């Protein structure tokens, strides 16, 4: 975005006569850009008002909600450790669901990523069809996949793993394929020149050099998966989310507070470990 600037104009005739600058400022700016900026902010303001009116937001409801926050906060601040064993077991279950989902998705994604990468795919039209299928999978929210799994298999950890495999695999395939397309051209050309087969190019030429970038992507996805597993547990995916939903439904704020603390500490620790892993991989 171009900003307006100004500078002092010092005509030579003025300087010759008085020896002092005239002090006149000449504005430099692009009128078309300024007009576009004004139109953008005006359109954003109008769109904001339309959205507020469409949702029929109530100011009275908002103020009433604010007035009840101190009461809810005081109840949440009362922490009970009676549910600690159940919450610990639920958090461990959520981590295991996330881990199994990532492991299964990595196994499915590695080969499929090489099938859709433009520079290595053996059948281009099949790779494009697969890319479109993955696009459709990514457009469906993760919650919908979990709800479909719950509807077909019932509540529990199995539904959580099955429901998370689709969006997780789609994300990993896309990320792996992008990494292959960015770093594999020279190796592919060299191995094709000596008559290597497609499998040899993949497993002996490309995969050894891509393991570290793949591990960095997987560590980041595992970090996201733990947080998603906690949230999706509230819709039947198993883990600590089920307990948190029960505590909210029955207004058991003391147990809910402990659950929130356990989730916060766990996700914070997972993020620190994930960042450490990625930083070490980047140094190699």
C-alpha cells in the first residue's frame, strides 16, 4: 500500500535571491491507490454492518452476559482434584488418538504424495483427479468427518481415529507433495538419465532427502491434532473432551477448571516439544 510522502521544494530562483528555501510542500501520492483504499474501508464498514444486522445481535444479551462473567469466573476458580484420575486418563486417551491418527495418516500419505506431485507422478491425469478428491476432503470440516464416523461406529475412540484420518491424510498429502515439487527436480532428472525406475527414484533418490522436512511437517500436524482431539471429543470422538462436555452440561465448574488446566499444560508441552523438534531438524 503506497503511503503519502512530502518533501521541500527549493526553486533555484528563490535560493539565489534570498538564500533561503521557500518552504513549499509538494504532496506525492497515487490518487487511484488512495481511492481504492477508501473504497476498501467503506466496503468493509458496510459489510460489517450487514453482518451485524444479519446475525440479529442483541446488545441487551451481550450486557447481561458480561454481568454474569464474574459469577462464572468465581465458580471456575474453585478447583477440585476429585476428578484428577479420570481427567488424566482422558487426556492420555486424547494424545493416543492423535498419535495413532498421525501414524496411520503418514503411512497413507507418503506414497500418495508422490502420486500427485507434478514432477514425479507416473500418470498425470490420475494425479490431478486425486488432487481434486483431496480438495473435496479438505473443504469438509473436520467436525463433519468425526460426526459421520460417530454416526456409523458409535461414540468412542475408534470414531475419533477414523474421523480424523481423512482431514489429516489430506493435509499431509498436500504438504508432502508441495515439498516434493520444491526440492526434487534435479534428483529426478539425474536418476531418469541413468534409467532408474519410478520406485527407485522415489525410495532411493527422493525419500532419503525428504525425511527431515517430512518429520517437521508431521511434528507440526501432531501438535494440531492434539488440540483438535480435545475439541472433537465433545462431539463423541472420545478422550478428555467427553468429560469436559459433561462438566459443562452439569455445571460442574470445579472439575471443569481442573480439566482446562490439564489441557492447557498438555498442549503447551506438546507445542514446546514440537518447536524444539522442528528447530533441530532445521539445523541439519
